[in-house]
C-alpha cells in the first residue's frame, strides 16, 4: 500500500507542520519569554489540533485551553498566576492553565509529587494527551513524546500506564468518542 504524503514526513516534523499554522503556533512564542523553568505546552491544545487536522470539522474536539506544565521545586502559586495573566493579556480570547508540576500533590490531593515537567506530563490520562511542545531559546521546536506519536496520529485513545484502570480516563475517552467518531479507544 503506498504511503500517504503526510505519512512520509517524520512524526515530529509532521506535528510541527500541523501545530505551527494553528493557535498553538501563535501561543508558543509568547510562552518562551516567561522563562518558566522546564516548561512544555501539552495536553488538549496539541491533541485536539492534531485530531481536527486529521479528521476535519466532523471532529468536534477544539482547543478549550492551553495547558502549560513547568517545574520549579522552589516555586509558588504566584508564578502560575503571573504567567496566566501575561498570556491572557496577550491572548484575551484564550484560556490558559499553567501548573507547576513540582506542586502537583498540593493541588491534586492524594497524588504523588513529580520530579520534572516530563514526569508530570507522562502521567497524564492518555498517551495522545501526553505530548509536549516548546520553543528553545533559539526559537527551535522541541518535543516531548514519552509514548511516541503513533496514538496521536492514529486517533487512538489509550490510557497511560498510570491510568490503565482509572475511571476518569475511561470517562474522558467516552467524551472524546462522542465528539469525534473517527477516534478509537484501546486499553
């Protein structure tokens, strides 16, 4: 079977092509100057942008907010609020959720602490959601893909290892399927 033209492009290049012409591409350059340590834009903004690109307007998953994870062991809530305020001033019609993964256990009771932003993102509910992008200080795109990109590009909703039997992951998967019938839940 011949490859589709997009499939011949390496996955991270393909991801960048999709994201840079979307609101994600506009927001990324505004996050970098905030100098949040070890930051990544991840979650639904990335996932939903890719799925809408792949499956078209019939896929009703949209960007609800921009999830920005960072890690500062000595940080406090003021960093989160200041970053959210700065981004909201720049993009008043967008919603931002800025969270220090070092303090995750404080704002999600019963959860463990994380050792890095990557550790936090790798423990998000689904593999296709656990994809991070950011710009280096030189403006180059960087990617964090602990589970690869096959599930994201394949429209597969799969729980991450930490959430294999989590009812929240199953409920979220069902909500994705209701809004985008081209997706497939696995695991």
